[in-house]
C-alpha cells in the first residue's frame, strides 16, 4: 500500500481507509479534488476486513427503517456498474460480485411462522420474495437438510468480496490521484471557530484541509476536537465470523443461505463465510469459543455439509451503529467543512456506492438526504 508522509495539505482529508472512506475518496478525486486518506492501520483493516459482503437490502429490510431500505435498494442497483467501473479503473481487479440470490430458511414451526410474517411484510413493501416448500428449496440447494420447514427465495440479494473491493478501491484511488497515508492516526480534528482547519496526527504534524470527511467506522464519534453539538452517539456492534473452504471445490451452495442467527455466504470458488454474531461488547474483537460454536451449531442444522469444510480463518470486527441503524451522511450543520460518512452498521459494503455518490456531491455543496443528516440526532442540551 502507498505510504506518504510528505503531503501536508489537501482539499479533502478522509479519516479512515475502509470501504467507505476509500469509496468516497475515489469519487471525490474523480470530481477533481486533491484527496488525502489517513488510515491508522492498513487500508481496509477495520470492519471492512471482516465483512461477509452481502448486498442484501431485501433480507435486511425492516418496516421501521424505510429510508435505510430505499438507500439500500438504490445502492444495490448501483452495484453492478460500480463493480464494473472499479474493475476498469483499477486495471482489471475483480471485486467478486456474484449475483446469486439468497434463501432464508426456517428449521422449525416457530421459525416458519416468523418467515411467513417476513414474507407478508416484504410483499407489502413490494419486494420480490417467493415462498418455497422444503422440497422446492432443496431442489435449488440440495445441501439443505431434509428437516427444514420452509424457505423464502430472495432473488435480488447478492454478494461482493469486501477485501477484493478494498484492494480495487485502493488501486483505483491511487490512479485517480488520491494519496493514502497508512500507519497514521488522526489524533484530533482542528477547528477554528465553527470551521474546519485540518487534522492533527498522532506524531504531532498538522494537515491543513478545507474539508474533512469522517469515515472512521465505529471510531468516528471518538475523534476529539469537534464541538459536542456536532457529534452523535455511535456504538460498536461486535461480529464474529469464520472463513471456510471446501477441499472438494465449489458447489456445496450456490446461493446465500440465511437463518435465524446467521448466514452462509458462498464466494463461488469453494470458499464460504459463516457469520455473524451480534454482540454489544464495546470495542472487544476477541474471537470466542462460544461465538464460533453457536454459528457452527446453527449452520450445521441447516447445511450439514458445513462440518466437512476446512477452517481457514476466524475473525471479529465492530460495526458502526447509530441509534436508528441508518448511516450519517453529508455536511455538518455545526462545523463548516465537516462531512460525515459513517454509521453503516450491518450494510457498509452494500451502501458504499450510494454513500460515495452522496458524500462526493456533499463535498461540492449538494444537500444530502435529510433522513441521513447528523442533525437528526441533535443533542438539545449540547445546543443549549
Ligand atoms: C462480522 C461482520 C459482517 C458484516 N457483513 C456485512 C455484509 O455482509 N454486508 C455489508 O454490507 N456490510 C457488512 N458488515 C458491515 C460492514 O463491514 C461495515 O458497515 C463497513 O465495513 C463499514 O466501513 P467503514 O469504512 O465505515 O469502516 P471500517 O472498515 O471499520 O473502516 C474505518 C477505518 O478507520 C480507521 N480509523 C479509525 N480511527 C482512525 C483515526 N483516528 N485515524 C485514522 N484512521 C482511523 C480504522 O483503522 C479503519 O480502517 C459486516 C460487519 C461485520 C463486523
């Protein structure tokens, strides 16, 4: 990865070199901005390194989160063109987009009843979902256990490979003129009055910038220097996953298989991601025996062949979650030059194309959708 310690001014500083920060940096550079990405580790070392990469607005849909659903559907529609452009702009790097669809599977009567409620809800929202009896589901995915009770076929939910995506974004950004400084932590955002001046790095040096995009994932609300009125609550939600490989090659599963408490995502090359726990444990990223046990126990009930797979890796990461689960995008009302691109929780890979478009436009002065503005979390007492 490129290391740069000389650039000390930029039009735009992006804090955080994950899927979101790099997508925004790439789009901003395409609009002619001099962009500096500052990443305290390696590019993509945060949640983006752990993510399964499902592009799943339909299975993730929640009736209480309609703005998020619309953003997810919009971003899912953007994904094929985003992947093709990224591949071309990176000199041919593949981002592992697979338009494979998903099956949501119930293992007992209670789960089947819950699936029927999910089906009704999605039909009300005009989303494409098909009810499948066990025999029909097993014709599509013969590796499913004969004991399954019901399945939903969700043909529009797909998957990309987040690590490949980050690598392609790093290359495309570099080619577009973005400078990435890795191993450099932003210690403080510097404001003069209610205006951004730049950022102070851990080594003490100062980078002047007219605009600062905060894309630091679950750590975004922790960076000192902003007035309290400009910030909001962001909490880390821990997720553990396993990366598995079938020594017999691809073919165990074609589609994503989702179930109560987890999912199995096929990469198409005989590799699978089994995820993910949802845990409120602060910034802890230890992988635990209990977390892995639960994932394997639940998955093996539905896809017994999972127990034959080789464990290649176990990992944990933290999702950046806002109080309403939707991201915070666009310019701050309180600090001129401060722009948010954070809070993507379970859907940062899905939402990267739409986020990059919205945030790059916000850098050019366009208003981001009000549903995603930081002001929705305004702390009255801070303003007072
Ligand atoms: C187990 C798991 C499974 C997931 N599965 C999916 C999925 O299937 N589909 C999907 O769409 N999403 C998924 N997600 C969510 C997705 O990973 C996140 O929403 C997305 O990665 C957020 O990207 P980001 O760039 O905002 O954050 P990150 O990838 O966390 O990047 C933030 C970066 O900021 C850097 N940083 C932090 N503070 C500073 C600082 N002060 N100075 C410099 N750099 C700093 C960090 O080092 C990090 O690299 C999953 C997440 C987890 C944990």
